[in-house]
C-alpha cells in the first residue's frame, strides 16, 4: 500500500515599507516615553536630593546656633551668681564685652536702618555686609573644657597662674578664670613650664587687645578655680560668596 505525502510550501514574505515605518514610529514613541520618564525621574531625584541636603544643612546650622544660644553667658559655676571682672583693654568692645552675653540687631524697614545701629568697633558688624531686612545676633560665653588652677603665686595681683596639664591653652587666647564666687576674663600673654605644671602669664601692656591690669581680684587657687576659653560669635544673613546672590546664614568668629 502506497502512502502519498503531499508537501505544500508558501513563499516567505517580509515586511512592507509601510509596516516597517509604522513599527519604527511605534518604537520611537515608546523610546521617547521611556526617555521622558527617565529624565523626569532623574530630575525628581535631583530635586529631592537637593531638598534633603538643604534640610540637613538647615538642621545642622540650627543645632550649632541653638547650642551657642544656650551657652550664651556661661561662666562656669559663677554663671548665675558671683562677681564678674574683665581685665581686657577695650573690654566694652563688641568682641570682648563678656559681661553682656547677647546683643541683637534688627533691620527697621520703615527707617531703612538697623536698630540699634551696627557697631563699628572690634567685633562689630558694620563691615560684614549684612542683608537688609534680616536680623543679627552676637553671642558671648565660655567654651570647651577647662583646666584647674593649682597655685596663684603672689596672690590676686600676680601675673602668673599655675595650671594642670594637659590643656589646649595658647598665647593670645582670651580666657576666663572662674570659681563659684567670681570670674575674671584676661588674655594669655605667655606660657612657661614649671616642673610638671604650667604657668599661664597675663601681664598688662602686651597682646591684642591686651590686659589693662594683671590683678584678678580673687585668689582662684584657694577656691577651686579653673581656666576656660572664651568665645564671641556673630550669626547673620548676607549673600553667599560665590556670586550667585542667594542669601546665606553666616557665622563670624569675633
């Protein structure tokens, strides 16, 4: 018995030019849509990243500024009570007026001027190009860790204070020696080693601003005194330094 196998074939047919153009057009539309979505998502990512960086910077700035505001007027255990003395020359200048923990300045839009007027002395604000319509604040306090006073040769009027080591004090530092009864601000004019201890010298007539007197008024060695650095900082708004003209928060070390 014979089996007949019939084989049929068709000619292979490709795409016509019209079909190819339609397929390419659809492909271009899809690619354009994907590209648009990619660009939109990339721009959204950049915007969110910039916003996150701005928020992070703002949180950091507010944290630093709020810490300095809380510390304004800190004088060790004599912060709320006790006598305060400032032996510096020009002790009433903006940079060195540690008897006044805080100064604030507000721009009066009606008068088109600052109230009170911006100070022009050392540590003043008149040369800092503050932005009109904003506020500025000067904060003064002790900062960092202190070192103990172990000896005060010659009593209150001695130019030397013997202190413990190690410490981070340096010549020309503005510092405060304090106990729970009194505190005195002076400038370190010299340091020298005395055996295992260290002497801090605060002579009058040397340094900038220098000391008007070497009399510290109090015998701090006999009453648990410590020496700690002082700081005077200003926070204000002015245009940034890169020429973009955008307002920025500045911190100035007086």
